[in-house]
C-alpha cells in the first residue's frame, strides 16, 4: 500500500476528511487542552474534542491514543488524539515516530481520507516537521504483503491519502512542498530496499537481483553494468566466484553509476559497496536451522546501496557516485567451496578458507578491490550484514562502524544522527589484522570468536588500498523481528537515508 501525502496550511476549519488526527503534547502535570486554533474543528465535532480532554484522563504520553467519534451524519467520522509526550522534547525522532503511528492509522481499512492537523507551537514548525512526519508515515504504513492472496492483496492495491494540515500559515509553501517531495523520494527508496530484503530467496537470487538493479537504474537514469561468471573469471574475481560456486544460481557483480560526467566527477567520486548474499546457509560450515532463518536478509547491505543509489539519482545530487553490489548465494553442495581451500582474490592476495560461513568478507574483498581500482574513489563505504557479533553487541539499536579514516567515520555518524540511524564506532587495531593472518596463505577468512566485528573489519581493510573507507556492519539493524511504529518486522532499509544524507553533505 502506498500513501499519497499532501500538504496544506492556514487553518483547519475547512478540512475534508473521514479521519482527523491531532497530536497532543503534554506540558508538565497540567490537564491537556485542545491546542489553539482548533476551535472551528471542535465545533464541527459538537464540542466533543474539548469535552474529552477536560477531565484530564488523557495523559498525552507517546503511546496514548484516544478516538472520538463525530456527530451522526457529519462528514468527519472520527478524530484520533495521539499523545506525543512533553512539548519541549519534540525532536526529529519524536516527529518520525508520530509519523509512523499516523501512517498506521492511514493504512487502516476504514480510515478513508486522513488529515493530520498540526497545531501551532514549539516542535511543530512546518519546515522541520513536515519531512519527518512524511518519512514516518511512509515507514509506518509499510507492509510486505505481496505474497498474501485474497482480501489483503486487494486492499494493498488501494492508495491511501494523508493530508498534513498546518493550522498556522507557513513562510513558503512552495519550499515546503519541495522538501516534502525529497523526503518522500528518499523514504520510498528505503521502502524499496525493504522490499528487496524481504523478498524470499527462491525469487531473489543474484541474477534476479541484477535484473531488479537494471530495471531500477533504467527508471531513474543510473548507469548499470552487470558482470556474469565469464567476466568474473576473466577479471580474476576468485573470492565471489568461490562463494557462489556451490549454488545453482551463479554470482553477479553489479555496478550502478550516478553522475558519470566530467563535471560531476570534478566534485569527487564516492563509492558505496553492498554485501548481497541472497541466501546464507553457511555453506559446508552449515548454519543451524534457527541460525538460517533470517538469512534471506543477508543481502540487506546490497538493498541499502540499491535504495541509496536510487535516492541519489532522484535527487540528482551533483557528484559522481558508484554503487557496487556483490551478489552470490552461499550453499553447500558437491561443487561448494570447502574449508581448507585457498582462493585468490581479485587483488591477487590469497585467502585460506577456514569457515565457509564467513562468506560476506570474501565477496566484499573483490567488490572493494574493484571499486578502488576502477574508480579511485575519494571515499568508500561498505554496508553488510557481516557478523553475528554486531547483532550481539548492538542489537537493533546501532550499526557498528569502523574504518581507516576517523574523519570519514565522524561524517557518517553525523549523517546517521541527522536521519535517526545510530552508528557506533568499534576499534580496528593491527592486532585484529594479525588474528586474520594464515600460516599457508596471505589471509584466513575467520579469526575465531573474539572481537568478531573488528577482525572482519581488519580483513576488509586489506582490500581497500589507500582509499579512505568505512565499514558499516548492519547485522543487527538491517533486519528485525520487532514491530515498532516505524517498521513491521523484517528488512528495515537501514542506511538508505543516512547514506543519501552523507552523499548530499559531500556535495557542498
Ligand atoms: N550473515 C552472517 C552474519 C549474520 C548473522 C547476520 C546473524 C545477521 C544475523 C555472516 O555471513 C556469518 O555467518 N558470519 C559469521 C562469521 C564467522 C564464521 C567468522 C558469524 O558472525 O558467526
Ligand atoms: Mn555467513
Ligand atoms: Zn552472511
């Protein structure tokens, strides 16, 4: 289901909708009152809105919700009061969460047209709140239901409508509409990343992931080049080939490119690299049944790069950006790569395989090397569901970040703070690299249980050369079983907003 979001300003008296939503902020212990400027609306409800708040039962906490039905025969069917907590604590993340709850309400079968009436006052300034509310609404309404037959499917075809109604006049509605449009473009790209991540592995494998990339690239004007096995062989991409060799679905290296013009290149070249394991069984170092359950999401890094590249193209950011996606399926079979195999990566460095379940760093080794050699980027970010250790350390609350350039990591952390996607730094020491050295090859692909995020990072560092680089481990944040106002469980699309924001910050 998609939501069409529109914006209006200058008074709520005339609103046409079946469902009204009014956010109510709390000011200390005093009983809540209907925000100013809503008198005309209250009269259309026969005074029931102010009546409902008068006894003081409604505490306006962030989970509080109160439905008030309109007078019989009136055009306003219901009004939903949503608590937003303390008035002076309304920040971007509170606005986004509120948007998420509004999105859920908008998606309800009976909701009809929905109008969110935004009262004047601190925290709800239009420039600041409209893009965040829109983001939240789209994220909150998202569902992955394309495989549900019957009733649900019919409903998902309908287009819900949400109007953001600012009670007070806003300085420039044109400007506001442009900001809203950009927020919608970025957030819809995040939803497409969720779709990719959620797609089952019998439908999404390297070849079909490449097809999706081509289709998306054509629709937004990106360049797209896909390397199939013969080219991977010719180029000596031995790592991604080894990981993919046990599957009936051969691997692909996918390159998306935005702004490949001399003028854009002058502003710089950035590379985004994504782990695209379309299913991670562990290979011959087989995972347990429960450990395998969420492994269709093991291409979430690729999904993030896909979404970010789409958003960057739609915003037409004035800089050259390359997206590299390393797509493979990690399966056990008679042709699968084995523990003890020694493979040669695209960089020429050799790796002793000690665990076929440490496959992500292998496909990334070839992808990072390719991005570095072919595009000489000024900065490179990789995004990957790389280690169970990142999930254990940070859960769904933070993405682990490390790299070879502290300033670059700071830039990404700042972008994540702006978009509500927390990145937490982890160490990358020379000692970690030592744990990844093999007796019989240049590297081994796993360094034991200790410091899993950092040892994986040390391995990746060996394939980026001198390029300023940051690795983001989204094993915890890229997928979640937990339902929140902003997601329904499954792939989250984490990083799409953050990377887009970071690339934008690089254009200045
Ligand atoms: N895709 C997994 C990491 C993962 C685990 C992501 C759980 C999300 C949830 C990765 O390929 C993997 O299997 N990593 C191993 C590496 C180990 C063998 C060195 C891990 O973390 O256990
Ligand atoms: Mn694995
Ligand atoms: Zn994996």
